[in-house]
């Protein structure tokens, strides 16, 4: 896809959202089913993923770890966003990799140490690009990727999260 094709694809959406802002408010959903042992199966757009405990908390390593899935969501979103921004800016990227890594202290999750955080303490996101673009263009590419990446922005400025428990009806 080139910049003109991307603009042609997105222009009617942008016009609609400018004229009718409420049309841009979309609720994304995910659902999972509790499975055997300590697992939960989550339907993605393409497959069913069975999540379980990380080996560092007693898991077998045969199921996806939700922490890994969070990093994978960040990588996917950042990669798609970077590609779209590069396309819009006319930056040719021959190939690239997106890498994320995060530090977790499992003492928090396992309740071993009250002062240990539950969740990621630090997350690092890195892009490795094969491109001839200059430093100024790459700085702009990174700045706009950060600005428009939904998962990155959600992690940087967490939304309000509401949790509730309901009894299932028979």
C-alpha cells in the first residue's frame, strides 16, 4: 500500500468522524472461557489462544502467558502503527522488527512480598528498521508512532478500569 491508497482508504472515515464524532466511538470486546486447571481460552480474530500461568508462577509453559500476550499486543499495535505512519510519510522501510520486553517481579503476583509490584515494572519497546530514511524522518516516524499507537498510549496513560463479578445464570 502506498500513501495515496492509505489516504483514499482513510479519508471517508476521517470525514465521517469529523462530521459525526460519536461514530468514531467504538467498543472493542474480548471474551474468554475458563478451562481446565488454571487456564482461560481467548478467541482472537484468527485463532483460539489458551492462556495459563507463566512457568515463573507454576505454569507448564505450554500455554500462553497473559504478560507475553500484553507485550505481543504492544508489538502488533506499534508495528501496524509504524507501518501506517511510514506509508503516510512516504518513508520506505525495506524490513523491520518490533521488539518488546518487560520486567516482572513474580514475588508480587505470588503474594511473597507486599512491597513487590504486581505487573510490569518496566517495558521497553524497540524498532529495528532497514531504511535509508534520514534521522529527522525517523525521529518524526517514532514520534507519530508513539502518538497514534493505541496500546502504547493505553499503557502510558491507563484508562479507568472497572471490574465486577456476576453469578452465571443457568
